[in-house]
C-alpha cells in the first residue's frame, strides 16, 4: 500500500486531477517560448555598414539625374562578400569607388583598401522591426555576444534547478511555484525595459531561474496528485503543450516583430497563472513527510469533495493515511548521494553512459533549434515546422520503445540525428528545401532521443536512488544546452565546424548507448545490489549505514530538454505488472 492507493480511494484520476493537470500544464505553452525566445528577440537582420555622412542620393543630387538608386550607390562604398552574391556586412571602402557605377565595370577591387563600419550599421527591417542585435549592434566583432545571451539564460535555468529544488523540499512545491510565476512575470516583462546589453543578460539569467522553478515545481505538484498508472499518459500529453508552444512562439514573433513587445507578450500571462495558482493544493505526500499531516488530510478531503467522493471524508483519518504511507515514511530515513551512482562497477558503467547520452541529446537539440536563420527559409516558418515535427517524433519514439527496445531505440535516434547533421554539411546552401527537410528530420530524432533517454534512465537506476540519478544525469542536459549556443560561434573558423561538433557528439553518445543494458520487459531494480547482480554479474561492496534525509524526487522532461524534478518520497515503483512505460 502507498500514497497511490490513497489517491485511488479519493477518486483516482478524477475531476480534481483533470483541473489540476490542465491548469499546471497551461504555462507550458509559454515555457517553449522562453527557451527558444533568443531566435527572435536576437534575430540577425540583413545589414551593412552605414554610409559616411553626406553620402546619399539626397546629398548628391547630381546622382539622381543619372537614375542611380540607393542599391547601386551602396556598391560604391561597400564591397561584395566572399560569395559575391551580397554586400559585405562588416567592411566598407576607405574611399568611394565611383568607377564601379559605370556600366559593365570590370575594375579590380581586390586590392582596394577597406575599413570597419566606423559609422555603425544599417539594418534591414523587412524581417524584424527591432531586435537586440540591431539595437546594440551585436554583429561582426560583437557577434559572439548574441549567442552569449542564450548561454547566460541556460545558466540561469541550471542555477534555478539547484536553488528551487532545495527550496521546494523546504517550503513546499506550491509556495515555490507561486513565487516562480511572479518572478517570471515581473523579471520577464522588466527585460523588455532593459537599457543595455548587460542589464538584459542579468534579467535573462534571473528569468531562466524562474523558468526552472516553474517547470520543476509544476511537474512535481502535478505528478504528486495523480495515480501511478496515469503518469505516463499525463507526461506524454503534457509534453505536447511544450510542442504546441513552439508553434505559438512563431505566430507571436511574426505578428509583433519587435523584441521588446514580444518579450512582454510571452511573459505577461504569468501574472494570470500567478493569480489562479492559489487554487492549487499543496502536495499531501510532501506534507506528511514534513510532519504536517493535518494539512495533508485537509488537502485529501478537499480532493475527495471535488471528485464527488464525500463518503471518504469520514473514513480517511490521519492513522489511515500514515498506514498507507508507511513505506514512504520508512524510506525517508535513508540517505543516498550522487557518490553512490559511481561507487560500484555496474552503477558506474550506467552513469557514465547516461551522462554522455543526456549531454549530447540536449547539445544537438539546441544546436539545431537555436540557429534557424542558416537554412535560408523564413525563420517564422522554420519555427512552426520545427515545432510540428515533434508530434510524429514523440509517437515514433513510443512505438520504437515498445517494439525495438530501449537500447536500440536510443542508439538509433542518436546515430540517425548525427547522420542527418553530417549530411546537411554537404548540401549546397542554395538548396533550401533539402536543407530544411534534413534539419527537421534531425530535430525530430533528437526529440525522440529525449523521450527515450528519460524512460531508459528511470528503468536503469534502482528505486532507492532512481531520482537522485535522474537529477544527476539530467544536469548534463542543462550543461549541453548551455554549450550549444557557444559552439555556433565556431562557424567563423569553418562554416561546417559547428555541425561537425554537434554530429560528432551524437555519434559518441550513440556508441555509449550501445553499451547500456536492455530494460524492455525487465523488472525494475529496487536496490544497488539488484543492479550489480542483474547487469554486472557481481555484488557490490557492503555499504555503510546511511544517515538521515533522502534526496527524493521524481523527474519528468519537457520538450526543449529542460528536466523537472519531483521531490517526493521514494517509493517502490516495481508494482505488480509495472514495468516499462507503465512503471513510470
């Protein structure tokens, strides 16, 4: 017997659970907007050096008599780029080259002296009205600062997971979730008022922390109120909110086209979520384990009333509640740390392989998702396509997991994504349709890899340390998401270098995945000893008696790869007939 049995007695997945899951999932529509916002807020418009003062058609009236337009005039001041198809974005001629206006001019411009953009840049406003790039001139020598915004944001997500994970254990999921909504709304909207690049980066870092708090505590509170058998379905359906959110972001960005307005629109709804979040009930499981049983009982009675089970209000007492949760309460007196993930041979083998898989999956995912402008197709259309491709990708992953097994599915997704990333290197930039198709396939396989690795990890780690392990390896996903934008800067050295790095990481992780044990239709391990006997053929060395305080969390993954931890008491997940997808 466990807390899931209590949930069944007060209505199982009833009316309260439907409302609860829906209300907590709604913010997921805008979480994808936060993770991928930099694509539009820091979009790079077409640009070139501004002309010297007093050099324009207006100031040179004799040129208008020759029927010379602004585009032709630019050739006098700005050289062509290396491809010869467009103007150089970062250089201009020291002196105007009027001879280039002559018809059929064949002047040799190779040795003409050039200089940097001393008068700043002129940005095209057809695709973006205003972005951080055009406002703070994040181009040419300052180009790397654009990618730094995303890296700083992901650093905030990682920091928030650490801070808000601990705070939720101390103050409860509901309180921290409510605060995170408010923080995201206030700081997100404040980002739109940033007077400088530095101020914007600070706001984005703090916003990233709030995003992590919303996802972590939202998923925790959601899953703690639903029965075990419904978690897989709820987890899958919830992830579609993130997928749909990617498509909503494209629509909002296309409609507004101004980075400050877009920043406000994707953050302002957090105040609505903050307003109705007071309706949530605190996790009864967390309340019991923190010696607040009377409050837990009130929450369960409230759920029973909403689920139309009034007869359970008199039957359900504190004694009954404690008897159901005896296993959770007992397990909370043991302590396992990240060291135990590496202490024995079998656990060390599993953890090493999973670190590589988590890092590379997130690394490749954000490498593709954060560089939409390189495909030569409208960035808004690319965002919609990239979001839509996740729907069949998730369904494909679930089918592969059921019929091919976890190890084959994981390795296949990684190898195929690497193959597609490599293949795109050899496709000419003019073939936009082919490059876009390959990119969508690559993104789809990395999404499928995310779905697979989450389930696979939960089945590989034993119950007593499963969520500690999930938290440890999922941290690598955040590190990968931080590193991915920085790698894009390498295209200055060699255009194909970022793709080589992303694809190489996926190949390496695919090789590591091949060495993971298969878990399809295999009973979940309960202890470290089970792992050693099942997959390494030996028993571990005796473990010293543990102290108090168990790091207890259940983890779920959202679409962009940001992992949420449900800090709940570890309970035996190896229920009758409960393996594979149903076990989670």
